[in-house]
């Protein structure tokens, strides 16, 4: 009985999608026919909006309306039945666990962005001069093909810990014991566990930064570099005074992209530590409040804070793209 009920629901959902899609297509076709009957000047102004209607409809249904709904719920109580004003936001900025999450996110932002972009730039400049450049780039970029969850599972084996005197199955602790040191609980030691998680994100994002920055480095005119060498500039001076200024726009784009990824990071923390032992970040804390503690008001408030944190970064990216289009 339950199976037949589920089958009916599945068929109903598929039918709704099919007929809903058909309705949108039919509406779009009729609107297009109506616009084509208008004078040419009016048609050229209205027709682009007709083509944008399906995309705007989907955007509104799956992004704008849920965002507005989340904003409303963030001012409600645990069960979203009573208005509580700014209580959820006060909790977000005063609760000790939330303050730890904010601190960790700042740490992630600084270290992941700085090290990933820095290493990516250095590698991009160095591999540009070797014969085996494609192989080197492929090896460094390879982690980008792995999901965050997959990478976390891999690094759980790297960080695996056994008490002293027991054979170590974790790569890092096996090396440490072989060198005569005591094994370290990388994920349970509060002094190092956040840095251990951050290292995974750096491993994943360095290849991404390297590929984009390598393309920018190759776009620098060769005659500029040669002229600098003829004038007696050292390689370090060329790097700081020519390479970095000429690819600064790409550096900004790569940095802002990684910042957005870091602000949304959840998978690594969830798989590796579950947010325990002071490793929570904003996104993982949001999931806990929403689904573990069933406090929809607090979870929605944290989601809104995360959205507000991402918006300035996206604005910088959009303005940078607009400036590049103006300069072309």
C-alpha cells in the first residue's frame, strides 16, 4: 500500500513537471507571437524581456522567494509561530559557540585565500619555465576533480591517530613515529585541528588558483619582460613590479571566488569533526541549529548573516567584470 502511494506521488510529480514545463513553453510561444505583431521599435525593447521571462521565473521561484521566506523566518521563534524581533540575531553575535564559528571562519578566510592564491601564483610562474609544465599542472590541479566529501575521507586516513605504542595507520603519524616523535591527534587536538581542516581546503583550491593565474601570466607581453631584463631588473623585481601588477585583476577574481567558497564551506568540517572540538564554522553551525536543534529561527538568522557576508564579495566581483568590459 505504501509502495503504491509513493508511486502515485512520483507519477504526479513527474506529470506536474511535464505539464508545468509545457505551460511555460506555450506561454512563451504566445508572448513571442504577440510581441512580433508590435511595431519594430517597441518590439526591440520588449522582446529581450520576453526571452528573459522563463529564467526570471525560475530565479524568482527557487532563489528570490526562498530568500525572502528565510528572512521572515529569521525574526520568528523556534517553530516559526511567533515574532521575536532581533533575538535570533542577538544570539548569533553573542552565543559562545557562534563566536567560535565566526573566529574559525575568519581563520579559514585568511589562511585558505592567502595561501591558495600565493602558492597558485608562485607555481604558475615557476612551471611556466619548465618543459614538463602540462604534467606538473595536471598533478597540482588533480585534487579539484575530487569532491569536498571525497577529499575529507582521503584526509581522514592521512590524519588517523592511534595511541603511542600502537601501529599508526595515518600517514602523518606514521612519519612522525618513524622520525622518533609522538603521534599527534590532528583532529582532536584543539591547537591544531582547525589548521588540519584548513590544509584540506588549501590542497583543493591551489590547483584552481594556479590554472587561472597561469593563464594570466602567459598573457603578459613577452617584450615587457625582455625589456625589464635588458634594463637590469632581477627576476624577483620582475615578479613584484611587472607580473603582479599586470595580473592584479585576475588575482582579485580568484581571491573573491575562493572567499565565497570558504564562506560556504561545510562538507569538510561535517565529515572530519562534525563541528566538534571548536571546529564549527558558520555554515555548519547553521545546519546544527536548523536540523539538529530544530530551531528554525536561529538557523534562518545565521543563513541571512552568511548571505550578507557573501554579498560584498559578489559586488566586488561584478564591478571588476564591468571594469574589464569597459577597458576592452
